C-alpha cells in the first residue's frame, strides 16, 4: 500500500523533498512504518518510550491527527513528521 510522507525542516532535506509517496506492506502499524521510514531516509534513531510513544520533541501525525503507535495504516494515509525547529 502507498502512504504519503510529509517532511519539514531538516527531515525534508535528508529525505530529498517535503512530500513523498512511500510503499508499505498492508496492515503495517504506525510504529513499524516509522522505523522503516527512519531507516530508509537515514533520519537517525527513533527513540520510543516504554509506553510506546515517541521520545523527545519530534511530532508525528497521521492525517493531521496524533495517532497511537499501534494504529494500522491504510492506503493513502498521510504521515507528517515535524522535527523541533530552532529559531532566534
């Protein structure tokens, strides 16, 4: 199945764009997808808390909403990655 990845900031530079179609196996969970995406685009190590949530300031949304890491993804879902952005 295909999902759409949305990246901003440093993640967009590493991934080579801010909107990318990505192929996953059917019934892949959000956590499984995140691990595969981080490995594919060399985004670093994803840190997972004991409760299954992402550790640190990274925010990940599915179709514009916060989702459980156990959420099964569907064809056409949009996964957005929002790394921390520094400013000044």
